[in-house]
């Protein structure tokens, strides 16, 4: 415990862990103020340990959770959805190879209706099918945080994929889906590719516009600095003329003043 409490990243990958083995990790989650990444991939976790689930939900710093290759299933997905509904810190959730099925996708989709922090979700190889894809598509219509979802190898056909592509077309925050290894037609793949290419072009235009704005601001600042320098040099020249007049015996009128750096002299 003492060696984990101050770590920002903890990896428990392939430790043969089950839910009853999580007491120490639960304590870390309860007390840590710095933990950001927790990798518990390739274990035997069903995600049914209520104390662990509560600790994950309440941890104030955890942003990345890897649970790939466990035994989460639909019930574990329900527990995860309860976490996502009450936390606004987790940004990335990896849940590939967990057999969450369509029911699990439904639970996660319900969380996406309210969660505002999650930007990336990996649901590869979970056999969610068209039904699960439809659940996700319905919740993503108005989601404003998710940017990428990996859905490879989920037995999604055109029926489910078409709804996902419709969402991609209308949701400007969503950057794309990964739908490889699904029985999707070439026509739909082409449509999705066209949308993603257009989105990439628009993103590039935005980046260029932002850089142009920064350059313009710097140019304006430089022009202002040059103008100020010219003003100061003009004052210095005026001061030199007055000093030369005094040295040569030519006095200036008693009421005349010269300004230097905004001060009358």
C-alpha cells in the first residue's frame, strides 16, 4: 500500500486478479490524491466489488481506466455506467474483450446521456451487435464530450453502422468510429470515410485560422512597439536639440517644455 499511494500511474496488468483481491487497490483509490491512470487489464475482474466501484467513483484525480480483457460482462457494465453517471474526472475508458453484449452497451449508453468528461471509449470485441450500436447512436446524438469510440469486432452490420454514421455526420465533437472487422458494406465505409475526411479538413482549417490569429496579434504588438520606440527616439532627438542650444548659448523660451517618456522637462 505504501508503495502505491503516491503513484500517479498504477499497472496491475495480468496479475490474475479477481474482485475479492481488490482491498489494497480500493484503499489506494480512497486515499490517493495523485492517481491518474489505473491499468487492470488482462485479469479476471467482473467488476462486482461494491467497495472498489464506490472508490473509483469517488476518487478525485483518476482520469484513465484500463479494464481490457477481463470478465466485466453486462453486470459489470452496469456498475461502470453508475460510475460514469456520478464522476466527471474519467476521460478514457478501455473495456475491450469483456463480452458486455448489447445489454452492456445499453448501460454505457445511458451513462453517456449525462456524463460530460469521457472523451474516449474502447469497446472492441464485445459482441454488442446492431442492437448495442443503436443504443450508442441514440445516446451520442447530443453528447458533447466523446471524440472517439473503438467498435472493431462487434458484429455490427449496416443496420447499426448506418445510425452511427448518421451521428458522426451531425455531431461535430465526435471525430470518428473505428468499425473494422464488422460486416459493413463498402458503400457505408466510403460514406463514413468521406465524413471523417471532411472533418479532418475542417479541423485543419481551424488550426490554421487559430495560428493566423496568433500571428496577427503578434504583428500588431510588434507594430505598437515600433511606434512607441519611434516616439521615444523622437523625444530623445528633441532633447538633444535643446541641450545643444543650451551649450551653444542659445536659450529656449522660458515657458517651452520638452517631454521625455511622458514627463515635462
